[in-house]
């Protein structure tokens, strides 16, 4: 497919996850699960992504051990520690870390991101999550996780408070006058003085303004509350979309909500997940996908599906349909409402048995999965870009590092030849890569 709108360029983020995004990736002979908590494994992935001129790398984070760790490799190196170490071995690529508004306090979190932004020379981004599950709450001295609406209410307050902390130091606050003995102009350092229903913080931060002032704000909520939150704050949105039509509807819906907050369409980049199974022929790609699916454990899939659907499926036949009559209404789901809808709609639409649904979601948990040659994959990416279904992709290779090696050596050059993806970085900060200014609303105003 020839490029007919080279002015539109793809943004690419690498979602780094241990041995890969396929749930059985760790059992594949091409991966080494022993390296899943080894920093050098991630350093190698980050450098590969940087050589391919990707916008950023991303680390997800949860604060509990997955109950099915018996069946899946899930080490969770802590995001700030890992990204600070990766900052030292990379130069240009953005560093996106996850942190929860439910379990952090604004001062603590704002300081960590400001530190990461200083350490990396302006490459920090925050994936804002509200977390899920009572098991997480119990790791923080609480019995129950906050309900969905309350979590988002707290998240709104949290971001407001963090923005006040990040912007408290004026650009001119540092005097650095060694002769006069004046380090900082205290009139140029404003308190945050945030008082909300859930949170309060006085400030100011004990760090000067960081290179980006505000880390790039990333979010992946897909429920109504999640989308309202994104419309107000998110500059990058991760989302799970099974196909181009669903993605285009989501894209149009979310971008249309920006006006309400005085924001322009290009102040938000929407990056749906992309799981590519890449082969030199279509048959080879299909074989790779089949090989991984065959290594999946149905106990693992069934447990996760039960948790997602808030319904115990252990008494169901794998070859029968989902017990639709027993499922809760989507708005009653306290966990991931959008993923609940995605899975149930997929199963209904395609009349999938539970086993078929497990296979369909084993590789990418409902994200867009494409199995084909580098040309076919580049064609699809270009189609999504030009159809207004995506501003780029959150790349989720099924196997790591092999799937990333294939992508950067085979798909990236194809995208570059079409003029829809950068061949060089033109800026220094992550905001430069993404073409995002600091939002006008968050400039220092005292
Ligand atoms: C690509 C992607 C990455 C995510 N990473 C995390 C994560 O690291 N930690 C987390 O608690 N939730 C994570 N989530 C979940 C979202 O933050 C959000 O809770 C979820 O999409 C459900 O939306 P809702 O909260 O609006 O119901 C992620 C979602 C997506 C699509």
C-alpha cells in the first residue's frame, strides 16, 4: 500500500513484559523465563526499541502477586527503580511507568516522576492507574479496594494535586548566584495548597522544575469514568481494541470529548495495543501463533476469565458457551469494565465456546492481534492510522526478545520506507517525540 498521507506519522510504544505478551511465552524454547527479573534483559529490549526510534518503552505495574503465578511468569520489577536504571543506559527513548492513584500519595508520586524526569533529561511519562482488587488493598492495610466511581474521583483529585506540585517551581526560581549566596528565589516557588475530598497536600516539592515540567500523562481507562478521565487529563491513551471498526469508534468518541476541557484533538495520542505474529509467509506466522496457543494452560485462562467476568466458571464445560445468564451487568463490574464488555461481546458476536475464547485471548487479552507478513502488518498499521482509528500503537510482542527483533528488523523499515514512521529522533524529550507541549492549563501562573 503506498503512503498517501505521509504527514501523518505513527507513534510507537513498546510494552515490555517479561518473556512476552502471550501467556505461554515463557514455555517457548525461544525465551528464557530465568531472565524475567534480570535488568539486562530489559536494557536489551529498551536499546532495541531506541535503535528503532520508538517514542517510548512502557512498564505496567500491579501491587500484588497474581494468584496464578504457578502457570505464568510474572515478575514485577518495581517501575521507578527499573526506569531510573534504564534511563542510564538509553539516551532518547521515553520512559513510561505505571503508578496508582489509589495507593500512592500525590507528594510521593510527584517527587518520583520529577526525579525520573531530571535523571532522564525529560523522558518521563506516567501511566495513571487506579488498580483493581481487594488482594491489592490487603497489601496496604485495607480490607477492600475502593469502588470504581470513588477510585476515579480520587484519581481526578490526585492529578490536580500532582500538577500543582510539578508546576510550583517557576522556571526562574533557581538563582544560582554563588557570589551573593542566593540559591533560589523563594517568591518563585509556590505551595500546592490542594484540598480535596480524598486528598490534601501543601507542598511545594523539594525539587526544581523538571525538563518536561509535567511527565507525559498516559491512561488506559475505557469505562465511562475512564474515558471522562482521559478526556480531561490523558495525553497518551492505551486501549485494547479487537479491530479497526471498534478502534475508530473509540477514537472518535474519545477525541470528541476533548473540547469540553478546551483541548485540541492533537493533544491526545491514542495508541491501541498491537500483537503481531510475524512470519516471512502467512503460513509461517500462523504456525508461530499456533505453537504458542498450544502451550497455554486452560486452568490459567479459566481463572483469569472468572476474575474478569466476576463469575466462577470452574463448573462450566470448556466446549460450551459462557453462562451469560449468570454474568453481572457491565456497569456492576468493579474491575475492568471495558475488558468485560470486550470479551463478552467478542464471545457473543462470534459464538465462541469458552475454550475458543480462551485461545482468542491467550496471545493478547483482547488487543488487536495480527498474524502475517511484515507487509501485511505494515498495511494494517497504515490503514488504522489513515482511517482515524489510531495515532500509533502500543506494541506488545507475543515473544520477547524474538518478537521485537522481528518487528524492528522487518516491520519498522517497511513503515519508514512508506514515510509514516520516523527514521531519526528530531527532539530530546518525550514531549518532543510525541509533539506534545505542556498543556496551557498547567503553566506556572503565580
Ligand atoms: C495497555 C494497558 C496497560 C495497562 N496497565 C495497567 C497497569 O499497569 N496497572 C493497572 O492496575 N492497570 C492497568 N491497565 C488497566 C487500566 O488502567 C484500566 O483500569 C482498565 O483499562 C479498565 O478501565 P476502567 O478502569 O476505566 O474500568 C492497563 C490497561 C491497558 C489497556
